C-alpha cells in the first residue's frame, strides 16, 4: 500500500496527461479517418478501426499497471536477457514471420499479430542504457563506442533483413542519445551536411555540384592563404590547405556516390520514393501519389479545418494508410493549421518534458533510457509528420500514441511508462 | 559532463516543430491550390441528359423519336480481365481494338469512367449483359439515340452527333462538354437549343474508387434536367413519302408549300438516305460512305442545288414586265425565231397569256429587251444599266438571290447577277441587252434553288406576297408559329397584274405545254413547265404549280435533273402529289406507273450497313 501511495505521488502526472491526450486524440482521429456518414457508425463499433483501437488502449492500460507494479530494478537487471531474447525473436521472424507487402516482420500467434521490431526499440534502449550506465564505462574509449554500435546495430540488421526499412531508420535516433553522452558533434554535423549534399545531389547532376564545390574550395584556399598572420607557420598552412582539399574531395565523392547509389544501386520503386521527395510530380500516380494526396488533404484543411468528421480526402481513401502512417492528414484536414499547430506544439512540449525528466535523473542508466525514449519519439514525430507534408521521403512509421495499431501503441506505451516508473523511483535509484 | 548538450537536443526538437508549423502554414493557409484539388478529387459531376424533343408531322405522326441505347463504360483502375481473348470474343471486338480502347481510357483517367463501347442497341446489350458480372470495372450507361420510324425526310431533319472540337471551342456560353450530342444539320441543328432541353447536373462525392458517397454540400449546386421541347412540323408525312417514292431513281427536288401560311408540306431531296443509318454506332462509317457517294445523298438539294430556272422564269418576267409598264395583257410579239431563240410549234403571234401558255421564247426575248433598254438614255449601254437595275430590283422581290429565312441551316441564296458582276466581265457600260439576253427565259447567269421556285409559285398563288417557307408549326407549349413566319413579304409587283398570269398558268395545264398529264378533273390547276438547258448533259425538267386556282392550298416546285422536257417528268410528279394532297386519291394510276418506271440514274445502289 505504501509503495502505491508513493507511486501516485512520485509519478510525473504531466507526462501521463500528455500521453492521455495523444491517445484519446488519436482514437478520435482514427474514427474520423474511416468515418462514413451514411453508415451511422459508432466510434465504439469493434468492426471499425476505432473500436479495435479502443481495445488496444484498454490493453495498454493493463500494460501500464503491469509496468508500474513490476519492481523498478527489473528493467536494469534483465535488460541483457530481454535483449538476447529479442534478438532471437527477430531472427526467428526473418524465417518464420508472415509475409506482408514484401516484408517479413509479423508474427502470428493465433489471431494475435505482433511485430517484434516494434518492441526492439525499448529493449535496445534498455540494453544501451544498462551498458553505458555502468560506473566503470567511459564513453571516450573506442571499445565503448564499438559496443554501443553493436548493441544498436544488431537488432537494426535483423530488422533490415525483415525488409522493414522504416523501423531500421528509427535506430538512428540513438545517435542523438549518444551525442548527449559525449559523442562528437562532428558526427551530427557531418550527418547534417551529408543530408544536404544528398538532397542537392538529387536535384542537380553531380558534375554541377562538383564544379560548385571546386569553386568554393578555391575560395576557401584563398582565404586560408591570405588570412594567415605572420606568426602562422608554413606547416599549419599546409595542414589547413590539406584539410580544405580533403573536404572538397569527400564532398564531391559523396555527390557522385549518391548519384551512383540512387541510379544504379537502388531498386526502381525505392529510387522513385526518394526522387518524388524533390519533385512529387515525377510520378503523380505512383510513388508521388501518397505525398500528393496527403498534401491535398492537409492543404484543404486551411486555417481552421473542415471540422470533426467533415473531411473528405482521408475518409474517402484518397490518402492511403489514413489510419496508420498518414493519420496526421486527418488532423490537417479536419482541424486545419490551428489544430495541426496545437498538436505539433504538444509533441514538442512533451518531448522537452521528457528531456527535462531525463536530465533530473541522478542515475546514468535512467537518464540514458530517458533520452532514448525522447529521441525515439522525436524520430517518429519528425519522419511521420515530415513525410505527410512532403519534406521527408515516405517511410512507413507510425505517429507515436496516435496512429492506429496495437503493436505500435503497446510498444510506445511500454517505452514511455518504463521511463516514468524509473523516474518515479529516481531517489531510490540514486542510492543504488 | 555534456549537460549543456540537453539544450542542443531540445533546440533540435523545437526547430523541427517550428519547420513543420511554417511548412503547414504554407500548405494550408497561403496555398489555395490544395483546396481545389481536394474538391476535384472528391467531386463527381453526374450529368443527367434530358430527353431530346420529338419531331412530329402536321397530322401528329411521329417523325423522330428516341431509342434507348447503352454505352459500355469502363473504369480502368477497376478492370480485372483474366482472359482477354474470351472478353474480346464476347464483346465482338478485336484484340487490337481492346488494347487501343483501354489505353485511351487510361490516358483520360484511371478512376473516371470512359465509354468503352458506344451505343449498343438493346438487342446487342442483351447479348453481353450476362457477362458483365465477370468483368469488374465495366458497367452500362443508358442514353438515347434518334430513331426514324418512317425513314423519310432525312435531309430536312438532319442528324445529331458528337460535338466537334471546333464547335466546343467556338460556343459562347460553354454549355456543351466533350462527348455531348448536338444537332449537326437540318432541323436538329436549327432548333437545337429547344430540342435538346436543359442538362441537369448532380454533384456527388465519391471515394477514391469512384463509389458515390452522398451529394456534395447537400446538393446546393445541383440543377434538374429539363426535357427538350417537341417540335411540330408542317410536313405532311404521307405526301412526303409519296414524293420520295415518285423521285426514286431521279436526281432532284420536290418542294410543296401551303401558300396561305408558308408551311412546307413536302421537302424531297433525291437521292436521299435512311436517316437511321446516321443515328447509330455506325455513324462515322456510314457518313463516310454517304459522303463518297457520287450522287451526293447528303446534299440538301431543295435548299442548296442552284440551277437556272428555265422557262418557269417567264412567269416573273411577265409580272415584272407589266409592273415596268413594258407588257400589258394585250402586248403581242410574233414567234420570230430569227431573233435567235428557238421555240415550240404553236400559233403565232401570241399575247401575254398565250406567251405563257405556249412558253414562247421569242416573246420573252422581245419583252426582256424592252425592259432592259427602255430608251431612257441614248447610250444603249447606259440605258441597259438603268433598265437592268430596275428589273433586278423587282425580280429579287420574289425572294430570288436571297435566303428566304427557311428554318434550316445552310440555304443557298441563288444568284441574280448584280450590274457590277457584268461590269467585271464586260467593263463598265460594256454590256447591254444583247449581252445578257439569255436571262429572258431563265438561262445564263441566273441561279435559283428549288425552294425559291416553290416560293415563287406560292407568291403567285397569293397574288403578290409570300410567307418565308418554314417547317415549324409550333414547338413545345407555345402554340404559335414564330413571329418571323407570320410576316407577309410583298413582291414589288402590283396585285392587279396577277390575274392574267394565273389565267395563263391555268391554260398551261388545261390546254398548253403541260396539258398531257396534268389536268385533274373537277379542279382548276395552274402551272408552268420549264426545260433547263444543260451544257453538261441532258436538259433538266422543271415545273411549278399551284391549285386550286380560286383558293390555292398547295404550291409545288419539282426539279428533276437530266429528265428532259418539264412536261414529261417534273409536271406529272407535281400533278400526282397535288392530287394526293388535295384529293387523297390517284385517279390516273398509269401516270403514277409511268413516273415510277422512270430511271435517270442507272446505277447499283451501294449497300449501306445498318
């Protein structure tokens, strides 16, 4: 009893409130996405997605209670065991999973369908946090970095083998976690420059980019030479010049390799998915269709939206996957710019709250896990909404707590509430 | 350690959110394009085609009605055909056609319906109906085509067809859409706006598969279709059919007008065609065949075939000559062939009445000379010009050289040469009577279309005026003939000059050039024969007539190409029709037999696919 009292006081109710908001709003929008005015539908109807989602929400509540009841030390202690079990399950899925839409990522147990990749997220986060949370671990060591890469990479490779590219990319969210723990910002900056170069390489032919980079390189060299002070040694000058030179060569090589990669390595449908990002009209009825329709749905919402259940684009199936990956279209169409903005602000505040919670952990394990939660949610948020408004390629990952689907709701619920459980016990964690 | 990096992480979160909000502002608030595209996605215009108005004859017999046909529509995205060969066999098309049609439909839209097979008759549709269930993506859409139970009057009725690209672009109020049917010729074209009715449009919301999901905005933009008006024509179907029968194997025209109203009773263009062949799915094919036919069945002869009128022109010459003060009933000229013109054998000299009864050519040579050269100027050339202008003005008041205002498109005006025309040929003041003398008996440059000849007969029957010939009696609920057909058009010849001419025309029938076949017992019939010299072949046979003399009920002009003397072909045809119309019996079946046996074409008819 005493522990329960403690828990209800020490749990972060603000975060729980955010969670409840997303889940309920998501549920209403799942209903709106398939609503048919002529069919006199009921939101509780179990034959509809909204009815089923209600079941997932109910079972999530059970999961929450379970998570809160289980001893907080469990997650730390059993992280590696769970991790090992998960890797086995992922490998098993590659061979035994049910094939759907070209990927083999589902497990069918009776009528229950589970996507193990969804649960790999929180288990990997736990394993990473457990490893880095050890007192004697120093992140600066190369060995530490390699082990981290292994922990993150192993499930990622398994999922890649299941042909679930979207879920693989989610694992890149851990880069941000590692950055907080001391990973060089150069990785982030290089990643950023790489993305810019990648997009430029899609728009312009690589030889044009090469010419521009050579031009910029020459300017940089002139700057390096003319800006030297008397005291500057020749050796420093040479090193700087070499640095500029190498930078240019790497950039040009990147541009050419992107071009080669996109045109020669990627399969046709993958290439189109990337190219439509730059120009959706390239294939308006194929790869560009989703993005075009999604933008039409969102754009037609205008400032205030058409009103709840009044949308036409989503519920008449113009937008594909309107209950799952493209659920944001329903918000955009029915609630307009105002509703979309409120939702985005809510997500940003929610994620900032998570960072705040993570930072207040005295225990490294809890902090790293907390950052993992925030970054995984952030990655989904960024890619999911980004793709619906045409600034990210179409990668099929759900909007956390919002999209229709049991596996996704369960996995995010578990992900979040393990952290809330850890946070509630942060003082006890400190003593350990 | 690295604690301040939390700010960077949070900054990344905030920046991402900010980018999204700004981007959404562009898409949702600033760019209105998406709103239209959304409407475009979801809105389906469903057009309700109104029933096209029917066309009746003067006795209420139906001339044109609508037959339901089925267009087989296809929505390419939903098509699933396992076995193309079976499909093609069942629907009676070749594989190439199938591939082509599907490709065309796909190019138009993958989700919107396109007509795959057009205008299947009920019988054809019944054959394929049962198969449709095997082929998702195909469904029938009912529409109507025109049908003609009596196969008559093709050239006057005209036809309807898909609107052309040119017409689509030209239209002012943008009523028509691609694929719409429009009256292309004849009455169908002339009364298009009344016959077609008003199209209705329903705006429905559809989902991505084109399934209807209720009306758009509760139907506030919907309009209801209004059926077309029925057209009641002045045609007497029985007379029309009889005329067509008589004109079989002959090239030419018959036009019958009720003088008291200007209503057209019969309008025969020969050879013609069965209008049904231009109403079905074989339209293009049949149209091409008709177009290539050397006898030009599509050519609307009563309205468009221009001929010199020949001797029937002497009637107006006689009237105009009196008006100009050149002729009186007692003016006499000898039948002197030494002046140039040839003539028939008849007593000579003749007065005005006799000149018409015997169609004396030298008489009109002299009469025309006196009309043109009146001695008002010493210079013969100048004098001729003065006379000609005066003469031409009077002649044209009979409706020659101008479109009469007939309610059919594309009428030809004919030609009464202007003085400038002759100036161009012979130089100003370079011509005189002897230059243009062949006009005296309706030869030379003067050109008249058959309906003008009938109108001339009607004008004489009315003793000096005509109503613009027309087909319409009334249309729709309005029981009145349109205003323009109530207006009397007066020829500029005084009423007092007519009786002698009408008497003469009676004499033509009772004891003159047309007396061989044309007397009808118990009725005074007036007529005038003509034989039009034809430099390209055998002369044309022409005849105008009206009856009864005291109260004319019908005026007829008959023109038969290459049929020789007017009295031998054109006149008996007119006589038979007149008797048919006025007495509803044929008292001299041998005349009918004689005409039916005449064949001026000698050819095998091209078989037309129906």
